[in-house]
C-alpha cells in the first residue's frame, strides 16, 4: 500500500514538473510581440494545449526544440516559416519563406466570393493572380465548384506552395508561373481575384521588418498602389462583359487614386474595425 502511495506521489510530482515547464515556455512565448503562443507551443510538442497541460512527462528533445524556437522568434523569425504552417480561417496551409503569410483581413475576399454565390453569380472561369499560398484559389474552387480556376504567380516558391496546398485539399486547379496578365492574350475570365502588394515604401520601413517575406509581395510601389492599378487595368482587359474584379486594398487608399477606373467600382468592404479592406469592380 505504501509503495503504491509513493508511486502515485512520484507521478504527481512528475506531472507538476512537466506542467511548470509548459507554463514557463508558454510565458516566454507570450513575452514575444506578435506571436501566437498557442500556435507555437502546440507545434513544438505536436499536441493541443489542453492535452499538453495534462501530460505526465515531456520529451527532452522537445524541450531542446522549444529553446531553439524561442531563440529564433526573439531574433525576429516568423513561426509560420519555422514550422512551414500558416493558419487561415482556422485551417492549416503549407508555407515557405518568401511566400506571403496569409493575413486575417484576406478573409473578407472569401466572404465576398460567398456573397456572389448567394447572388447567383456563377463564373465559368476564375483567375487568382499573385496566388501565393493559394488560399484564395482554393476557396474560389470550393465556392464555385464547376468553374475552371487558374492560379498565377511569378515566384517559383509560391507555385510550389500552392501546388502542395491544392493537392492536400484534393482540388483541380491550374497553376501558371508568370509575371503579368499578358500571357492571357485570347483568354477571358468571369472573375479575377487578387491580393496585391499594397504597402508604400515608407509604410514598409515603418511597419517592418517583415523577416522572411518577399518585399515584392508587400510593397506596391513608392505610393503603394502602383502595382494594384496596373493589375486592375490589365485585369479589365481579360475580363468578360459583366465580369467581376475583387482586390484586397490598403485601409489608407481613397477612391481618387482610381482615376478613370472609378466608374467600375461597385462596392467597398470594411472589416469589424471599419477599416477599408476590399474593393469590388464590375466590367460593363
């Protein structure tokens, strides 16, 4: 009986030691600005936090890994690139360095696509230009299952990342590596979606550093909207009549930057904080 009690106490102390170590690691992660501590600790130990705090023992290799990860994060490394994972709308996607990390605001494009579906807009051909991880391509295909979806990016790593993600989601999507819309000389689309680089050079300096992310995927020109305007102009050329163009935008842009293209703007979407996030255009 005494032996059983001693064994039980031993296990309790062991669990307490493990719990204290988890709390210590979690605390260190919380001290690092801009880090999702839960995402990091769950990927270090390959366990959900709820299970992790009840574990009776911690692998020494995992503890060593935790210290290495914390060291990298303190130096500015992004957890998405460390684990090659990004979370978007509570779903996991593969990612590599130089490929833009998905942001929460991009979800407004997904919601816009769902609204188009509800309004009986049924595109036959969809183009996602500057696809990156392929998240918008994947969601476009899920929402408009009968449509042909084409994803384009000029970065080799982005095409690889999109390929891995679309294969893991088991979706039929065509991938093309290209720098401009000019490759579609005689092709037309019903819907074009983009998440262009939209930081100005000054904003890039102020809001940075963006360690691991490609500058070309973030900076849209000296003023921030030069690339967007070029993509809008080129997209209108490949859109069919009554075709839709959807773009994520900077919260700081005013419609005056659109010039002659302002007449095509049909809707502006804002996030929960009333910040401008998406513009929707229609070709007529």
